[in-house]
């Protein structure tokens, strides 16, 4: 797993811009860290979206 670049799951993946929507980020992609999106539903369910190291997810869930 490659967590050093946003939106990428493994080191052998590349970016392909199919539209102009994110082209303005092309030169900055190596400087954008991965992030997690955490949502807490009204009923207490926790939903996590994104890429992270397992140790970081465990730390987030355990705290």
C-alpha cells in the first residue's frame, strides 16, 4: 500500500486526468498528503473513507 500520495493505493499506480476538473493539482500532487474522511452518524456509526496505515487506523479507532 502506498499512502504517500493522495488517491493512490499502490506504488505502481499513476494519475490519469480524464477531464480538466483536477488538472490544476497535477504539479502539486506529490505535496498533497493522504487524508481520511471520518463521518459520525446520528446513531453513533462511524464511517472512515481514505487510505491510512493500519497502525494509524487502530490509533484512531482506539481513542
